């Protein structure tokens, strides 16, 4: 039994699998760390999820990436997306021309927030929710 374990642990397949797992979990843990830090981070969550997926996509394990993307998108649907989009839109960093010109992770091109339909729809939905609550309108 010990020899089989030694063979397994010393095999290239085992260590390739370990490297792949670490490459996948590192961006996930970075995202968890981002969400767990002190201060207001809600505006960072939207971009953080995109960056996390971009880092994982860069691994060139397409089938695995699609599975992870499906899981993340299912989780994203459970979030308050309009609130995250509104906070993202109110984060000045994302309007900086140098930031917009820099390449995003995963090979995607950054767009201005006013050109991002998903963000604009989220912002409009958040404003609709606020407009329906008279108490929120007086703030």
C-alpha cells in the first residue's frame, strides 16, 4: 500500500493536478479575501467576479472553466445584482481612462461603464427599486 501511495504522490499526474487545483482556487480565495476585508467593498464585487473568472479562463482548461463559470453565474443570480451594479457604477476608479485602457483579465477588453449594458440595466433596476420606496426617496 505504501508503495502505491509513493508512486501516486511522486507521479507527474498527481503534481499536475495539484498545480491545476491551486491555479483554480487562488483566484477564488482572492475573491473571498476581497469580500472579507474591512470597509466598503460592494463596488468591487462586480469587477472582482469578472477578474476571478478571467484568471481562471487564462488557465486554458476550457471545459473546467465553463463548469466554474456556470457555478459562479448561478451564485451571481442569488446576489442583489442591481445593488452591486449601482455600487460598481459609483466607484470612481472604474471611470479612470488609464484603467479603461488597460487590458482586463481573461483577454476581455474593458468598456466604459456607460457602454456596459448589464451594468446600466442593474443601475436602472436599483433606481426603480429606490423610487418605489417613499422612505428611501426622502434620504
